[in-house]
């Protein structure tokens, strides 16, 4: 496209470009700018096709402004080209960067320009955007007959300066046009301010505003509508044209004006100080409200600005059009400013009325303060305050509601005319719903029924309404239109309440709102700012009375809680040492203290932490609706149990808060709310161990539990509210009970440990004696074999054989005691196996042979079952038999005889556990006893049982516990002549 030029040519081009740019800067006609640019391109460049277009942003298209073609036909260059996604022209407009096309006649994205390029013989083409301040004002197309083509650096600089100057000129022309076409609202506003200052009456001022507005905006009509809060509608006060009779002064008709019921959304928008612009299919309101409003005003477009005096809506300024119209920004600003001017004038008109009302309200506040100060009776003070406020506001109901958690204070029980007070909490009509706000006082006309149900608790979002309100008073004008505090609508709607004022009665500066003053009316009405302020001031005075009355009740409740705590601690200290009786006493006391129909203590059963399940240790079920299964089983992985274990104190659940899995064992239909508290495990506190043993390497199988110590459950129906004064008493008693219970369990455990250590010590001592005796015997025999006298009498090979046999016997003896060293260092282990009683008995007698020989005792054994096998721990059984035979040998007279008799006893002939024994075992009636081998040892000639005697020697008590661990029993009987009988029962089968 370019060719070599001399310095003179460059200088001429620069001069020509400078003249063109100066023309672009000074010219204000678009056609002249386009023609100047086109002439420069034709004179300075040799392009076959030149096309200049301007961009229409609203319709997203380019329309041609002219150019040149090879054929001289420029009709095509003035067409309009709509831009489509993916189009080459749209790419230039959107990206605002030049695009080079090697062959326009083959470019598929060129659209109609592809066919034009084929017709005009154009190949290489350049598209340049007319860009200024990041906005595209048009596109320039330069086409050549040469394929591809490129521009030199000088040509690119020329194009950039030329098209940049053209775009800047187009931008300035558009800016000047917008400035000249924009309305200036400041001048008419200054004029209307001057007129309002000269006019003495409010009516004349309003007419001046209407006239100036009509002149500036030029709508079909201009009107000012005034608001009647008592009847809740707008009426036409001033206008530049006659208005329909239905919108005139409200004194002529009770149904006149625009009612809020028809256009409630319009009223809410004005009350929020929002400008309403309706026209040309655009409206900030819903379609239904927009249609009703325009139909009522008989208009197709509307621009309305609210008139607010001290944040209260008194009316609105409206310009109405019979045709659809798009309102300009200057018109909106003017209407808003004019409405504010009207508000300034209307404020002065209301001053006298406000002063009179303020004096009346100040007198009312003083009378209420005097009533509260002079009356010590809550009913009389509230009666006077309620009557004064009801008369002043012209409303029907006066309520004071308070949350149960703040102290449950109650006023006097007397009923007076038109007034209702409650000595107790008002129950909810729905037992499944909670009513934490109780009506403590209410007053209403004689022909209106009182409210008999409490009010549902406000959510956090609803309580924030009071914090967001300037006066901490929430006003609801019509419950059908205002969706706030819907949780109270069900209760208050029963007695016909439609509008209300709610103000918190703050008892302490650092407490949340828990007591409310509620003013109710049966018809919709607007609450003025003065009325809201009056209710807010009166609520502060009532807070003094409420605080005084509350403190009296709180003192009584605190005294009652202190007495209950004292009685509970006395009960725990004087409780029986029997754990079951102690558990029952606590559960009974808690049930009576909180007056709940279900109270129970759940304890844990199981051999390991993983397999523990909760079982009811004690329960009080005062109502059949709360009865639970006697075989209740509670898994430790239950969500409710997990939460109780992770919480340091009480956990309260109500309704759907109770997990579904917990409902499987809390299956009583009456349970609607409950308190649960885990018994503190003081051995684990303050850090609870939620893991398992170290040998559990699978994290998925871990049960996230601390060491389970049980928990207390108290349940009632859903409407029950737990008094906060007794909950700390409950926690304290449960903690003290857990301490005492743990102390008792720890004492029992330590006692058992002492017994176990006694058994282990005795057992090891007897094993050492047996080992010492057996080892001494073999060593003596080895010494005899190795002595010279014995060695000369026997052959050396025979001596070696005897020595080897004795060493093997020593090895066997040591091997027999190896498990004792490896497995029973600190505690006993049971190894029940089949043992032949005869062999063990012979070994025991062999070990006691020196004692029997010293005392010249003879042993006679008999019985048909002497070779019967039994199941026991062999080593422990041998120690037991040695101890029994040793005691029998020491108690028998010198030179007497020890009789041993064995016999198998069936279950019908012999009970394993007698009704009472020295170990404290309870009888197990109905249990099946396997066949037992009975071994009787006595120094008498007969085997008749006489008097069951407790063993006096500690070793015999230990033997008794060992035998019972095998599944057998050991009993001692005293006979005539200081003779004794020992009865040993051993199982012939494995204990199940």
C-alpha cells in the first residue's frame, strides 16, 4: 500500500494533516467532519474503497456516512449494518483496536462486506475504530486491490492522528448536545423559594409550587396529596386542574382518596423516602399496585416525591401524564427538591399542634410517674398507667409480657373490671409449642375478651428490629401488609389485633430485651412519631416498677433454690452406702424439686469401652405418658450423649432439637423437652480423653467418648420452661452426686484391688514354697548321687542317668512356673483347663508329707469319683489343696486320721451358691448349675454338715475366692468336739 517518499513529500503530508486536524477541532457539523476526513484520505492515499460509519449504541449497529468505491456507486456505503456476535465489525467496535484482513472477499466474518469486496475487486482491507475515552463512535474501512498489504510507520501515525481527531470532535459534539438539552432545575427552584417567602398562607405556597412544577416539568397535571393517618389514605389538597370528586377533601366522604389498602407498596416506598417514577413500561412497584395507582389517578405516567416532616409522611408531590413518558434526571431532582420545600413549610404549620400535644403528653408522663411512686401494689399502679395511655392513644389493649427466663414474676391474683392479671404462667393452647413470653398484665375494654395464650419467643433477627429503630419502638400499622413479628400474629390475631406498638421494657442496661410493653388496636392505623416517643418514655418508667416487682420475686425464688440445695446436699450425705438406693434417692429428689414427670439415671454396663451400653440405674416415671422401656439400651455413640459428654453442664433440647437417633430410646410420646447432664468424670477432668486404646489402629472404628460415667435425664412436655434459678442447683447436686458416687466406686475398686493383691501375694508365696521344696528335694538327691559313698555303690552310667532325670525334673518344675513370671507379675490370670483331681491331690499330699509325718497323721481317701476330671487352673488348684490340707493337718489332733471323700453332685442335689456366704454373693434363683465334683476333707469319722462357719484365716478366704473364680465353691463347717469339715466343689465342665 505504501511507496517511497522524499522529505519534501513528508513535509507536505504533515502540513496537510495539520490543516485537517485544525478543521476537525473547529468544526461542529458532523457531515462537514466526515467530508473533510474523506477528502484527506482520497488525496493522500490510494485506497480502492473507503467507508466511514458512525456507531449507534442503543441499537448496536453502524450506519454509513459515505465514502468512495471503484464503480462510483456510493448507495451501498450509506446502508445500516446491524452488529451480530462473531461479526468482524462487532469485533472492531467491542475491542476498539484496528483489524487487518488479507483478503476481504474471502473473509467469512465480513458479512455483507464480503460480497461487496468481490463486487468492487477489493482484497486487503483495514478496519479502524473511531475511539475516544474508551468509547467507540464509528468505524472506518480502507480497502485495496492488493492482497494482504501493510502500512508504513508514517501511515499508521497519520491514521492514528486523523481518526483520533475525528473521534474527539464527535465526542465534543455529543457532549455539547447533552449539555444544551439538559434541564436546569436550579432556576425554577430559586423562583419558587422566593414566591413561598412572600406568601403568608400555606395554601398559597402550595399553589406556587404546583404552578412552577407544571411550568418546568410540563406534565398533564401537577397535584399535592395529603395523608390522613387516622383513616389511612391520601386526599387531593392542591392541583393545577380539577380533580375527580373521589380525591378531594376527605371531609366530604369517608371513602374518598387513595386508600393504603389499595397501594400499600406505594405507601411503604414513600415512607422510606423513595422517589417513585412510573412511565414507558418502567415502575419500581409491582405490576398490580402500579395498575391500581395509575387507574385511581387516571394517568399513564407518574413521578411522585414524598413530603416528610420529622421523618413522618404527611403527603406527596405528584406530576401525572396521560401518555407514557420517560422522566429525565433533572425532572426527578426538581420534584424531590420541591417536595422538601413543601415539607419545610408544612413543618411550621404543625408547630402549634405539636406544642399542645407535647404539653398533654408531659402531663400524662407525670401522672404515670406519680402513680408508680405512690402505689406499692403493682396492679393499682399499672391500672392507672394503662388507663391513661389507652385514653391518650385511643387504642384498645395494653399488655406487658415477659420472658420466663428473667425470673417469672407474677402480679396480684385479683381480677378487676376490664383488666386481667395472672398469678401463674399462662399456658399455651398448643402443648407442643413453647411460650417463653408470659402475659403478666393486660387491660382491655369490657366488651373484649382477654388474651389467654402466651407469645412465642422472638428470633434474633426480630429482636434486632428494636435495635434498628430510632426510638426502640416497633410499629406495625397493618398486620395484613407488614410481615414483621409474624410469630405473635397467631396469638394476638385470635382477639382481633391488626395494628400494634411494641417497646422493650429494659430492666438492666446490660441485659437483652426480655420484657415488652405491647399496645394493640383492632383496626389498621398509623402510629405517629410523637405516639412512639410517648410509648418509649412510658416504657422506661414502667421498667422501674417491673424491676422492683421482679427483685421481690427473684429474692423468693433464690431463697427457695437455696433451701433445695441445702436439702439436696443433706440427702446426698445421708444416703445409703448401697449404690442402688443412693441412685434412687437422687432421682426422686430431682423429680420432686423440678416437678418433672420423668427423671432417670443411666449407668454403663460392659466389659470394654467399645461395648458399653447405657442401662437405667434408677428412674421415676410419675406419668404414664413418659414411661420408658425397662430394658432401655443407650448406645454411647448417640449424638445426644456425645453432646452431653462434650458439654460442661446441662444440655437442653426441645422438640425437633432432639436427634432422631435419640428418639429410638427416648420413645415416650410425652417427651417434648429434656435436660441432660453427664456425670463429671473427675479422674479425666479438665481434659477429657476422647480416644481409644493404643492398639486400635483404625481411626474409623474409634468411638469418640471419654470414660463414660453415666448421665442424668429430666424430661417433660414441649411447653415446659425450666426455671433458671433451679438449674444451677441441679448442676451442683449432680456434680456432688458424681463425686460421692465416684468415691464409693473408687473405694470398692480399691478394696477389690487389695483383695486381688492379697490373692496374688498368697499365690506367689505358695508357689515359691512349692518351688523351693521341689528344688531342695532334687538338689539333695543330686548331692546323694554325687557323694563318694553312693557313687562307689552304683555304676557311673546309672548315676549319670539318675542325674539327668533329676535335672529334667528340675527343668520341668521351672517350666511349670514360667507363666507365673511372664503373665502374672501384677495381676492374676485364669488358665482353666481339664485337671485330674487325683494327680493334683497326690502332689499336694506329697508336698505336705513332712508335716503329716511330724504330726503322725494318716490319710484315707475314698469315693467313686476320685479319678474324675475337673476344670480349674492347675497351679492355683494345687496351691488351694495344699493350703486346705495344711490347715486340716494343723487342726487335727496328733496321731489322728484325715478323711477325704469325693463324689459327683448334680444340679438338683447341690446349689453352687448358698443363700448367704462370707463373700457377699447374692443368691441367683433359677440359675442352672452344672454337675460339680464334691471333695470333703475332715478329721471326723462322719461327713455330716453341721454349722456353716466363716473361715478365720486370711489364707482360707483367699482360697475361697480362687475356687469361686473357677466356677466352684469352698465352704467350711464346724462339727462337734472342735472338729472341722472342708467342702470343696469343683466344676466338671467349663463355666459359661
